[in-house]
């Protein structure tokens, strides 16, 4: 069985090598969807009876490990030295330095790699992360799966 939980956050970024508008500093209202698979818990008296995982628990873990860090931050590629230097001049600015250019594809891969061990069998029902989907806009998104992250 699979379940999916969606969360939203706001963040800025830029794609330094882009040939169009995305090379400029800008922001998005991102959404992240976390899809998990596992066995439905069938245990009377268990608060998770009938569930793969309680949706608030899915949210809490995603919030703690990804969303809280990225929300209202500027997601910067650490090799984008001009922007990194500029952001360092802003007192108490929330900047997250990434090892990859902050495209939707890379954000999905980073989030998947971060969250996969967090969810792995945390309910004792063979729970595992199947997919992380990052919406950069309502019409544009990227999906990361185990195959994408392992490669």
C-alpha cells in the first residue's frame, strides 16, 4: 500500500548557468510530496491500526528533516560563489548551501536521500520511501525515487 503527504514551503534560488529568467535571484512556493509504502497495520488497540503511517507523523518527520531547513531560505549552490558571498553580507540571512544546483530535480534527489533513512521501517511494517516529488510551480515538478538517488 502507498500513501502520500504533501507539504508546502517558500524558498529562493537561482540557476546560475540557465539561459533565461532562472539565472536571476527569485523564489517559489514549493510543494513537496512524500510517498511511502508499507504494510497496513492490522492491530486492534494500536493508534496506527488500519494505516501504513499516520499522516501527522509523515508530516512531522518531513518538517523536521527538510521543510524547516528550506522554508523561507535561499537555497544556494555552494559553487555559485558570487551569490554565496552576497548572501553572507546579509545579517542573519537564512541560506542553505547545497552540493548541487538547486533545480527541482536536484532538490527532489537531496530530499529523497535525506528522508529515506528517516522513514525506513520506522513503524515496523516494512515502511520505505518510494518517491519525493518537488513542485517548483503548480505545473512543473520533479520526482526522485531510489533508482534516481542511487545513480
